C-alpha cells in the first residue's frame, strides 16, 4: 500500500533512473551538436542541449531535496 502522505515525493530509484536517462540524452545532444554543419540543425541542437540541461538541473535539485528530507 502506498503512503498517501508521500504522494508528492519522488521515488528514489525512479529519480536515479531519470537522472541517468537525462545524462545520456545530454551526451547525445552534445554529440549531435558537434557533428552537424547545417545552421538549422545547429540551432535545433542548441535548443535541445539547453532544454536537457534544464531538466538535468531540475532532477539534480530534486535529488538534493530528497537527500535532505531523509536526514
């Protein structure tokens, strides 16, 4: 049975999985950016890198909060 009081708290294993998945997406976005020459694709990958960086930062902040809540 799930604890209804921790409904908003992220599951630690899911959070770690999301961080790893996002890190891989960031590596892929950087690699794609480095390998394109078309100006439209360069713009596309700049936006993608920025978006994935923001998600990665958000997930790391969530992980820090989760660690603080467990103390």
